[in-house]
């Protein structure tokens, strides 16, 4: 399960977004710093095609993939220092960041207590200190020269106000950063939180210049999505359709986050269970088998593969197999988005 941290300055709506995605209902308030302890929740990834495939296969159980969401206390605002070392430590453990920017107006919410902090300061301090020490070590040990150069380069990038992820780094340089666990090297999705009646395109234009080049941007109304999360699925779908909101915040966020991290979904289908699984893009069939069970990876022989669309169009896996529509692939086959897989193995 991928771990995602939701960040933002006071009153940008990050806990409201957390509630919209998890349905937990964590408390929110119009005054700054209303979140003082982390909120942790799980968001089930919507997948209507998995649900339809389960109907075709008459699966008794459906298992969707999930995202683990961490809503941290607010970052620095006027007169405040920012995340404590304890929360920064939690943040360094997450796979990706969701940074919330405010693009709405509310008389109850102080406008000067919202905005963006891209975590530059935390990384700049760490790399600045390490750069000085690395330079001294390199002066007496030539083997440390490349390491010191990588740290100094990163410190310079951060000093210019740029996240580390905006630069293409070599594997050697990334290795030099590993022990420092840089926050700005993590993939980031930026959520522009607009008002319920606002034009999202205009909202993006209003604050989009705060987003580093190359990062993913999603515009939505967290308040509206929080209200929608309290409805049953049929009423929620009707609301989305009536307001022209497409598939809703969770689906939009999941796709953006999956793209940022480099994740894809594949499936196993059958009468007992229809199950969605997540792997890194570029994972082999053998690696995917290991996601299902370690025995499948260890004793992997071959994989039977078809796309989810092919399975549904044929009326199920057995029908597609009878029609000769199943491919047989070896351990080095690269799993594709929406593949359905049956692993043949021996242990």
C-alpha cells in the first residue's frame, strides 16, 4: 500500500481533502493550526471496471487497491516555525507528497494564513550542514570528492529555491542523498483547492506559478468533495454528473498520484475473488506474482495474460481462454496497466 502525505499551510483545506478521500470525518476549523496531531486513513481506490469484471466472473469477494493517507499538522504560517522534527521524520517515510494550495475566499478563514511551503527550508538546512562537512572530508580523502560534489550541487539547487526533483540526478548522486532522505526529491501532486462555485481553470491560473515545473496539478473543491463522500455511491455519482465533476476527487487524485510515483494496477479474477494489485511500472511478471504470494514468485513457471477489456468483452476469463484469447508469457514479461494474470507455478 502506497503511503501519501498531505501537506499545506493553515486553512488551505488539507484536512477537508483528507476527509473527502477517506470518509473519516477528522475535525476541521476556520482558525489556523486546528490539526495538532496526524490523521491517518485509508482510501479505497475506485475501480468501476473491477466491479464490472467481478459481476461477470460472479466473484464472491472484491478487493480494491488502497492508498494510506497521512494528514500532518499544518506547516509554517505567520509567526510559526513549521513541522516538528517528529513530523518531519514521519514525512520522510512516505512515498509521495500531496501539497494543497488555497484558491478560495472565505471570510471565516484568514487569507494571510494560507499558501504554500515546498519544504525547501528543511532540505536546505540538512544539505547545507552536510555540504560543509563533506567538503572537509573530501579535502583529506580523495574518495569522498564525488560525494561532496553531489551534496554541494544539491545544496545549491535548494539554495536557489528549487526542489531536488526538478533536476535530473545520476544514480550515483541519488545514492549520495539516500541517508539524508530529502523531502523535495519525493514525487509531488499539487491540489488547487477552489471554492464550490469557482472555475477550476481560473483557480489553477491564480496559484499555478507556485508549482515547480514538471509536477502534477489537480484542481477541485475539497469542501464539495467532503460533502459528496458522505453520500451513498449512487447519489454521489448523480451529484458528480449534475455538477460536471467527472469521476470525483478520489479517482482524480489516485490517477495523479499513481502517475507521480510510477504505479500501475493489474488484476486476478475468479469466482472466489476479484482482486486489484499494484506494482511499479516496469515490473516483471515474476515480480507481480510476488505481490500476490511469495510462493508464486519463488516457483514461477509462466503467466497467462489478457487485458481486463478483453476479459470483459469475451464474457469472462474462461470464455476468453476457450476462444484462444489468452497469451502465455515468461518471467521477464513486463506487466502492463490493466493486465489480468494467472500464474502457473511449482514449489
